[in-house]
């Protein structure tokens, strides 16, 4: 299964390293990544592969939200099929 991970926060050092480490710890492969700064705000969107992740999707959502909150980050994950269906024209 593939998913979209989005991260939003005030810019500071180490955000990408922190989030990608959490993903790696859980066997999640990053397939594509885009990040940008919008004035003082950091944004990152990743397409990830969950095939080797031992957590069920709900547990992964909770983990990312909680670990992100520890650092003042807004982290969301959504299944790619659901994301595609919501954004289909």
C-alpha cells in the first residue's frame, strides 16, 4: 500500500531528518519527496510505500501524529487511493 505523508511546521533545522528517521524505523520506504519553504513555514509531502511497515494504518497515523506533536510538527498520513479519489477531476 502507498500513502501520502504531509508535514507542516515553522522552519527549523532537522525536520526532514526527524520524520524520515521515524519512517525508516518502521520499514517505510520513501518513493518521492517534495519540500519547500513558504516564508518561515516548512512544508513536505512524501509518497511512501508501507509494504514492509509492521504497524497497521491506524497505529501508524497515531504514531506520526504523536511524534510530530512532540516537535511542534503537524504530520498527516493518508492512503494514496483515498487521496487520489478525493483529488480526481
